[in-house]
């Protein structure tokens, strides 16, 4: 079954609410790892894209910790570059 535009927006808003509290820490961690503000910003964007995609593809329960997922993706993206 194809999702409606409303469902996609609702899921996107839910992801944003869950991920927003971690964005500063993600950026600070990325900045420490890369030592470059431009690379840190790129790393955070790539991390959010991957995490959002996984979040939308899977049915995650209420106990799901998006912070763990975000930092795992951040480190994985950093190591792969």
C-alpha cells in the first residue's frame, strides 16, 4: 500500500521531533572527528538522511532510541569517508 502525502509528512514530523534534541551533540561530535565545520555539517546531514530513511522503512517501537541510531550512523559515515 502506497503512503499518502499526509502520512509521509506526519512521519517526517515525528522523525524531526525525535531527532532534534540530538542535532547539537551530533554536530559537536562530528566537528571533533573531522576538525572542519564544513565536513561536520556534511557528516550530520548524511547521518540524518540515513537515519530518516531507516526510521521510515521500519516499524520502530516506542522504546526505540533514535539517539543511539544517529551516533552509530555518524561514526559509520565518518569511518567510511
